[in-house]
């Protein structure tokens, strides 16, 4: 039976490490001779290339920014992608230079949100062949979330309210659109609620209350010599309102 009692690494004792209690180090598997292809190695099967612009929060001629499909535990998690089906080391000089500008610009946009202290920028590249950089916002004051484990905490923290998440997306998209491109994300819409009926009291004017509507004002102050409203006679009887148009 293999010995699986290797000592735990020092980072398990860091304040930012998300777990505690009894843990064991997994056994290290033998290396494979040929690594499996990543998702989207073939551009015709690339998910990023096949995703329409309306799935992103901001787009431009050469870059796009997308979010998760739902809120998570962090104030903001975004992914920057180039439109061209390229990996990081394949970028031509123009896109390589623009990547630096876009990274700084997106970091500033996320850091401008209320409650954000830092923005972590990560690129792993083991899952998809299409270049994508992760931007994760660390909440202000949450010192336990500092460092390399922020992406783990994102799955552990309580999910933020959806209206706040959508508003943050719209703010970041608007910030980026201020330098060019097009903002796709919109802020959450206010859900207005109104009473189903309006009650009017005939004594409202006597008590000094405001009349319910314009009709109440006209009824309380009729114009002089105003002829009565005409009535329209129908064959089956009299009706007091105009016949609706076909």
C-alpha cells in the first residue's frame, strides 16, 4: 500500500487558505506521454469563436469581454478574449501591445466598482486553446481573500445579489465603451409596482387633500355654461359612452 502521509505544504497554514481540518496530499500520478488536446484546438470547434457578440458585456473590433452566466461570490469575475483564434504566445505585435492596454483598462474599470480593493489577473490556458484572461475582484476589507486562493473563495462565498451583479457589469461595460467599442450589458431595470385601484373620496377637497386626478379637478370646478355631455342612442337602448371604433 503506497504511503500517502506526505507532509502538508506550508500554504495550508496561510490565513488565506480556505480549508481547515484533516487533509491529505493526493498521490502524484505518472506523467502521460502525449497531452490531450485542449478545447478549441480546432478553430471550427472553438466555443469562443462560435459565441455571438450579444453573449458578451462589451465588444470591439479585436477584443471582447464576457462574464459568468450567473453571479458568484466575488463582486466581479470577467474574461478578456481576443476575437482572433490565437493563444498568448501566438499574438502578433499589434494584439500583444493592445493586450497590455486592455489589461490595464479592464483592471481599472473593475477596481472603480464600489467595494473592490484589488483585481487579480490570471491566465492558465490549460482548458481552452483560445486566449482568455481572468479578472477577479477582491472585496474591500476581506484580507483573508488576499493572494493565490481568490478563485477558490469565489466558489465558497455567498452569491452576491443579482441586481448588484448586473449593475456592476453595466458599469464596467460603460467604462470600457468610453474608450471605444460597444457596451452590451445593461443595468438592472427597476421593477415598478402600482396599486390596482385608486380610491377617491368626495370630501377630499374639504379636508385639503389633493384630488386624485384631473377628472376630480374638473368635477369640483366645472366651467361656466358647459353643455352636458352628449349621449349616443343605440337600437337596444341608450348608452352614455361613444361607440368603440372597429
